[in-house]
C-alpha cells in the first residue's frame, strides 16, 4: 500500500522543525570530571555545544538526549545527526522519543545499539528518519517504532538519494510504509541496499521502492505488513534470501515496468495474495525460491496499466506447494520460461479462506511464446497445466502426475495455436469418473503432440469415445507412447491424426472422422471384432467392422 500522498509540505515542515533544532548556538566554556571529552573543533564550527561531555562526540546523550522513553530527544538527536559525517551518531540502548523528523546529511553514519529504539511521538508528522537528496549514508542496528504516531508516519524515508546502506534495522508499527525509497521520473534513487533488516507490522508496506536503480535487499524479514514489499519503475533489482510471512496482501511484489529483477533464495508463506509476484517486468528471473500457503504461489502478470515490453522473464527452480493456485502466467507476458519447478498439492491443502475453482498447478492465459519445460507438477486439486488463449507455446519434458482433473487442459478461449506438447510424462491424473483425460483439448487448433508418455490414466474404459471432432479442431502428429497396452489418450475434443492409436469398445457414434480412420477394440476376444474402419467420412461417418479374429 503506497502512501506517497503524504504532503511534501509536511515533509518540508518536518525538515524545517529539525533544522530549527540544530540552529547554531554560542560556544561555551566547559568544565567536567573524568572521563571528559571537551567540545571539538568540528562541534564548535557547527555551533553545537555539548551538554554532557562525559560522552564521546556523536553520542546523543552528549547533546542532551535522556533516552528515558518519555522525554522528546529529537533536538539532541538532530545535533548528533548533523555531525554524523564526522562522528557517527551513536544511539545507546533504551527508548529515545522523536517528536520531529530527524534529517540526515550526506555522509552520515548512524550506529544504534541492538536494544536502541527511536520511537515516534504521537505528534510526529512525517517520517521518523529522513534522507533527503543525500549521498553516501549508512544506518546500522536498532529499531524505529511508529506505534504511537499518527496515520501516514513512515519509519525511514529515503528520497532521491544515492549510496545508502541500511543494515540490521528493525522498523515496526509505522502508520505508513516501514521503509520508503522514493525517486522521481527525473531523479532516481541509486545504489540502495538493505540487509538483515526486519520490517514488521507496518500499516502500509514493509518497504516500497520506486524510481530506483541498483537496489539490493538481502536476508530481510517481512511480516504482518499490508504488503511485504512492493515497487515500480526500477532497474537492476536483487531480492536475495528474504522471508515474507503473513502479510495481508502480497509477500514479495516487484512490478510496474521494472527491468532486470532477480528474486532468488527467498521464502514466502501465509500471505493473503501472491507469495512472489512480478507484474509488468522485463528480463527478470524468479529462481530457487519456496512459496507455500499463499493464495497464489508465484505470479508473472502484466496487469493495468500494462507494459508493452513485458516479457523475457524466467521462473526456474522454485518449489511451490500448498497454495490455492501454484504458478500463474497471464496478461500478455511474452517469451517467459517456466523451467525446473516443483508445483504440488495446491488446492485442497491450502489453509486460507478462498473458495471456488481454479486450483491448478500451472495456469497460463493470454500469453504467447512461452516455454514450460522440465517441471514436476503433482497432486494439485484441478489441472496439472491449464492453458487458455495462447499462441506459440511449448510444453515439453514435464512430469505431470496425480492431479485431480486433467494432466493438461487446453481451453479454446480466444484461441490456442502453434502449441507444441512433447516428451511429457502424464500419469494417473483425473478421478476416473468426471475427469478421465491425461490431455483434454477443448477445441484448440494447431496443437502438435509427440512422444508423450501416458501412464495409467484414470479408468480409460469408461471414456468410450476419446475424440469429439464436432468443433473441427486438430491435434497433429500425435506419436503417443503408452506404458499399458491399449491405453487410450482420452482426448475429449479435437481430431487426432497421423500415427495415432484410438481404442474403444464399439464403433464411434459421435465425433467427426475421416475416411480410413481406425478405432481398435479395447477388449478384443477370440473370434471377435478387432476394430472398426471409417468407410465414409462424416460425423460420425460410416464404420465397418474388421474381419473377426481367427
């Protein structure tokens, strides 16, 4: 949930308040007892007089912070932050109340104890910590807590800045986004990294980054936010080893015309929408991730407003299990490779509240020139692979086993063409009652199937007519292999030609057949009919029994 509608005026106001807090003051003579760290030349030049010289330069207590959980320490903190390019701003353990936004300069270094907390005061408007058009800043450790702040308060806001590294930071309960990295179309943020951060229970997103290049997020934890992570209009993004759990919507989402995105080694689970989602992206890769108990395991979309260049993406080597739907490829994403994934037990094992149909392992709609190769798709409640309205795709060398409906279902939609299915192993799909086909073709045309192995497809004897050609669609060059003698393909629409073997217990009574088509007897006996041959083309045409078996 982006909340960039917070007024820049408010941010400017917060910045102005912070600036007032660090207005130069006259240097003062100092006396202290050991240890004693007198005012430095840098402090003097900045017009900052320490109030407690028993602390080293940069320590917020040196400038008057009490860190008692009740006193507003913002003025003292801002003094330390103003000097932080020379002396790292040091925040000790305890809770330091922040009533006005802290604004960091270029070159700033912020070092927080592991138990240190910068907690937003209820009157704070704007972010707790603001990096505005700066370069070369580092933040390490501690927590930013927005639980007492008003709506729209960010934890950390990075605006049009470069070379920023954030490590080991915990941002929680912000009433806006936990972390916002925000460039503009004219001035992008660049070289931004977060590592080992925890972004939890923020009202908006855990993190949102837009108009940002060379962004890296590694080993971060995103839990209980509206969205774990979202982005737009970014280039060269790496999301590595992150975990996203129990976010209201998406766990990890990168979209809106991003390019060269890598999401790898992440785990996303129990999120209310997609576990991992790229939307409108180009030249991007989702690899080696685990997604489970999400509404959708992994999605590759091109939704509104859409990106005319979306595509050339890869979804490879992921494990998706126990989601409502496994992997979805949709909305004009072109030239996408889905390879080497394991997609299993989606549908019945999903513990969320979604109900209805669509529990497929892999769902493809309105996408062209895709490549689905080397995946294992097993034990999903509906189809192993469902394809609707696609041109130029390949489904090759997959292992499709024990899915509740069809192994592969081809839905006509607005048309399927130039689709190749080859070298797949399709085994024991369907329930043997309503769904009995390894491959179910609903009037799709120009489908080429070859060298597929169908093993023990559910109850073939009950599917008396494997082909219904009333729609005039075609499956060509079906060089089918079987592991069980007499096993039928169970195609329930379309015409199968060339090197095909059709089995039935009687001559066809439905479907469109060509002269010379043969249907073999699925239960031949001595002195019985071995099969039937079509002597007049038609629907179903005229069929004559072959000579009886001697």
